[in-house]
C-alpha cells in the first residue's frame, strides 16, 4: 500500500475560497435578476433576448469552480510514496498516554483540558526529528491509538480525531494505561524508554503506583502532567442539544478536581518529573527537555524515502477546465442554433 501525502499541504487552505466564490456568485445572480425585473416581466424579457441562456452561465461558473479546486490541489503537490526503506536514527522511544475521560472536557484549562492537551501535543510532534512516538488513550480502559512510530504525519492525523466517546467505558484507569504502555515499547534490552501521562489524576479504577513500580523495573521512566485545577469545576455535557453539567445518581453536579498527589507518586516511583499544566504552558516542553537528556539509541523504522509527484494529472485537468470555460459561450449562437442534425416530419 502506497502512502499518499501533499508536499505543500498549507495550500489546501485556499479551498476555503470556494464557498466564498459560491456566495459571491449567488449575490451576483440575485442582483442580475433584480435588474431584469426592472425592465418588465422576466419571461417576456427572455423572449425579447433569444440569445440569452439560462444554463450556460451556471455551467461556466461550475467549470471555473472545478478549475480553481484542481489548481489548488496542483499547488499542494499530491505525492505517492514509491520506495520503502529501513531507516536508522538516533533517538528515544516515547509513549504518550492521554486521558480522554469526560472530566477532560472541563473548562478550567481553556478551551478545555483535552483540546489544550491535543494542541500542545501537535506542536510537540512538529518539533520531533529522530524519536519514536506512540499514543495511548484511556478512560475506564486503555487503547493504543498510534503504535510506536516515526511517522509524525500519521501521528498528527490520528491525534486530531481523539475525543471522549472513542473509549466506551468512562472512568480514569491510569494503571491500565501504564500497563499497556509497558507492552507497547519495542522489544529488547538497554533501550531508552519514556512515558508521558497527561491526565487530571482522578484515578477510579486501579493502582497506578504499583504499575509504575513495574514499569520502573523494566527501565521505563514515567513523567506525569497534571491538567486541571485543584479547586474543581463542573463537567460540561450536551443534553438534547443544550449545554448542561454532568450529575451523579442523586442529581448533584459532579465536580472534577486535579489529584496531584497520585501523579507525583507515579513520577517519583520511576525517576520521572511531575509538571502541573496551566493555560499558558501545558509542560510538554519541560518534560521533553528531561527526555532529551536520556541516552539516545539507534532506532529502526520502515518509512517511505522517495515520493512520486502526481501534480501533472491535476495540471492537465485544470487546463481542460480552462479550455472548456473558454469554448463555452454564455450566450447562444444563432448560426449554431439553426443547425439540425436530425430532422423529423410531424
């Protein structure tokens, strides 16, 4: 299976011009109808102007729209991976365990805990070069979202899709995330391995400190990032299209608080660091600074090293659309209108 990518993906933002063009075209068409109405009845005016076509202007606009879209894709340079190679790099294996429980929707970190964490992770991935990264999501259970990889583009793509409802069982099972993380690293001795756990620390399911001790025995260093406020805030939810707050079985509003103690214990057990996130700084840069000091090793990974450009296809498509737009006239041609290829006698 070949890997598809855009060499210049930023150009794809220009596709936002298409709805703007459609809106301007609708405004212009409405303006033309109002001007025709001033001349008299629309059907009568059209009879007086037999060369006027109803469909051709619409067709020409559609062709222009497709030509612009094709040209934008051309500028983004679509490519297919053509050569797979085993690549060796010096780096560290890092697995990030991200809490996706409902409490991560709390707004004490703007815009909410989960969104802010995802934004920080995206920036972190943008700055990675040689390290392998994996991503685990957890709530009441833990799941591997991205296996350990150096494919940072795919990592960012999967990261953007993360949301609380992707884990059916709610809760906060930090221990399950650590256990899955232990199993997710590449096999072998003497490797530099680190985990980063981003959570509000409200563990309800297991004993994460015991799991941290197990990880430490395997040479894994765990850094923890506490995200949220110690004072506590309600958890927002949507009920019948309206914003409300999560309530317990007795009808009381559930308050989510940051549990720093358990996160500090996890970090201390493995020789890692605990960082408390804020609105201005999640703490990933500080944690990764500590990881950078670990002994790097030679990491093997399979990745595409050569790509074939496919923009030529869209260049041809764009030219064909422009040629069609040039050939098709907005008005009917009187001479062509009189040509009848098939004549029938009635």
